[in-house]
C-alpha cells in the first residue's frame, strides 16, 4: 500500500523542514540500477530517521542537453513507481537557464542545503551536476562538512559482467523490440499510457476491433510490429495484441499504437488506459491483400492464446 506522498515545487515554495535523505539523478525508466539506489535511500532513512526523498526535474534534462525526444517514464510515472517503493517526498525543480548555470558549490548550497535540507544525498558513481556538469561525487564529498550532509555513492547495477544498466541502453533495446530483456532490466513490464481515441475503425471490418491510443507522453515506442501485451482499464487488466506501426497494408504513414483486447467487447472510447509490453511476436509487414492480413491476424490471435495458456500454467505450478 502506497503511503501518503508529499510533492513540493522548489521553484515556488520550500519543502517542510524535516531532515531528508535525497536521491539525485534523472531516473528515466526507474530501472534496477535506480531501484538499488532507492533501496539504499530507504535503508539510510530508516537508520537515521530521515525522510526518504528524491529530487526530480519537471522535464527530462535531455530535452535541453541532447537530441533525445522520447523517454520511458513521464514525471507522473516516476512518482508512481518510486512511491510504490516507499519514497514519499518528491521535490520538483525546473531544469531552466538559472539552474543550468549554478556552479557545483551553488547547487549544494542553494538546492541540497537550503531548499532540500538534506542530511544525506544518494547518487550513482557517474552522477554529475552544476554548470557544464562540472561537479561529481568527489565534489559532493569534499563539501560535506561545510554544508552538513553525508554522501552515499551506490555501485552500478550490471546487466552482465561488463555493462552497467543504463537508461540510454534500455531506450535502444525498446526501439529494437527486445521487450523481454527490457522488462528484466526494469524489473517490471515496460508500460505506456494514453487515451483511447477514434481511429479509422478498419479493425471492425476485419473482425478485429482495436483501441487506438493517443499517447499522454513522448514515450519511446518499440520497433514496428505485433506484441503480446496487457491492458489496464479502470483498475482491471486484460491480455491483448498490440500493433505498433503505420498499417503498411493500407498505405498509411502515421505511426500509431492499436490494441486488440482478447475476449473483450466494452466501449472504452475516451478512457485513459495503460499498455504493458510483454513479448515481441513479429515485425509489421505489408500484406498483398486484406484476406492475407486477416489470416495472419488469426494466426497472431492463436499464438496469443497459446502464450497466455503458458503463462497461466506457470502460475498454477507456483501455487
């Protein structure tokens, strides 16, 4: 059960004066490496009676610093995931010109000390901050006594013997359609959110009515293809087949997400839903005819039921 959370806008007000353990980073995806850092925060908070907190930017820093325009988690998603882990104070700040031009010392004095009232800061080995990313973990350690805080530096979580888990790599894996590996490194299914909107309604004529998703955020989408998914609607979950792509058989150009929900016939237009990607089935291809497409869709449906039966069988074996 998620306890009551507190959210502060540091550009408008100061958070409460409770002493905090504050996690620092960008945390796109909140992957296993980020989760390791949050667990360290919770351990420190419990040991020293501190408030488990995190500093988050209102928009992704890479929107300003790099060409990346798609992400795994919105600010809302990050708060939801982190709150489920036990982080209950969220301090939000604009990544604006003023913030970007803070020197490392100014960041520590103005943000960590004055605004956050941090007794502990928790970060990864590669954490950088301040103007032109000129501050690092050694800077944090060097100024501890002056600003009355301690630093906990968390070792990287590795995906193998060589490579650390990173948000950049995870976004690349999503774009390659390697969903099972992504889910393993996230520790949960990769999920996107949006609203069901009107589409071409072509699926009805093919006997495969689909829910067309208007994304609520610039989520990174997997490679065009068909996926076994789980759809969450009004607190209930349903298994489904989701197609990411442009409908090449009908010569469309706009990339979209369309979902055929198994054993489902409710009207969900206008509803906010989420889609969890579980397994990649096949690439999106152009078929020679509508009939060939229908034949493939029936084959996809059969495969989905077989996959679902396998999931349910494994659950029964665990009981």
